[in-house]
């Protein structure tokens, strides 16, 4: 992802959830979060900045069928479904890190988390490595690269399921309480149609609130509303690789705001992304351990863009 306005930028990460805590451009923090780890652990129902796993989004009826000849029962934390890996998914765990490093010629940090067989009901032991690397492109654009690598290290079974993403909420007008006035440009208008329990029906259609691809539109105080998996490449396509990291980046979303001049572009090698306008954010005013006030965050305080895989079956 990249953001432009001025060359000054700073990134902060915390071990809880391997989360992005700050993404500062010209002293503007464009991600929602908390000033200390204890608040993430106690109040982060919206998943601010978290690394989501073992799977992203929802698993239908919290069950995985026909895997290793079995049916696996997951934590139904959003009954009847399993959401974002369960109550104690990867975003709610303390990871090893951040460990400073140089990767691909850029300064960054590494996080690592071992998810054991049976974690939230998922089979097999896996280790996830996550790298955040930062730099600047020509023209002064600040760039944050996010890379995941998951290795199946257990011998408990032959197969498992994994889907990882980041759940940061972005705001390109950080002083405002909502994203009203944000100009959005989506690379696709196609999405997975959902049933009453937010599970894909199998149909891919044009989103009723999205204009034609690459057509800018502005978010108002209460509309348009999105909480959907937008599709660049259909999940049934044989062209989708298990590891997409060597493929070219594709633009997913561009966000900008006329009052700040801030511009954010999110790119990915993944074939789909969840686009969510934050209707269910509800964090009260809080207080740090030093007695400092932390402002409340409410409906439409930020926009989540979660690069991931879309599914036409029991998982999204």
C-alpha cells in the first residue's frame, strides 16, 4: 500500500496481533488504533490493525467438511459462523516480534506465530511469518509492503486451510469522526452475493452500491455502504496460485480526501478483497494507563480493505 502527500512517514507495529498501530504521513496517522497494547487486548472488537487468521472472514456454520476425510468444528464466535479465525484467532494472539531486518533492500520487521493443531478447531500445526517493509517511491510516496508466508510444519494430518490478511481501517481525513467526503475508486464492481448469514451464495454480480470499475465516487455520512468481498479474479479460476507473491501487484482501491490532500492506494497480488465502510465500529471513549483520554470511534470511522481469497462455497 502506498500513500502520498509528503515524504515524512513513520510506521509503528505491536506484537499483539502483529498489528499495524500507526501509519503516519505528514504527521497524520491514517490508520485507526490504540496508543497501548492493553487497549487492543480489552477493546479491539473491530480488529483495528490486526493480522487475521487462521482464516479470514466467515466459515459457514463454523464447520469445514471433507478435509482429511473429516468434518472439523470451529469456534462459532459469530453464531452460526466462525469469523476471522475464532474468538482467539491470530489477531488476538501475541506474536514473536517485531524483529528488525532488511528484506529485499528495504528496512522492516518480522513477526512469527505458531498455530498448533486444534487451534480454534483448525487441523494441523502451521507457522506464519509476516514481514512489514517500508520505503519511498519516486515522487515521495511512502510505501508499506506486507508479505505473509505460512508453512505446514505439523504431521497431525495431510491438509489444512489457511487465509491471512490485515484488518487495518484507513482514514484519509484523520481529524474527522467519519469517512464522509472520502473519494473512493474501486478496481472492480463485482462481488460475492451473500445469504442472510453473510455466506456467499455462489453468485458473482455487480455490487448495487458500486459504480463501474475505476469510477470515483464519494462516501456520504451514512451511504453508500459496503461490507462485501469484491472480486478481481473469480474463485473458480484455475489461474489463481496457492502462492501469488511472484505475480504483479494490482490496484484494489484508491482513497483520497479533498480537505487533506492525502491519497492512499492499496495494491495486492490476491484475487479478491473485502471492502468495509465500518458500519459496526463502536469503541467508547477510553483511558490509557497514564490517564490520557482516547477518543471514541463510532460508525464509519474508517474503511477496511482486506486483500484475500474469495470462495463460492462454505468459506469466504
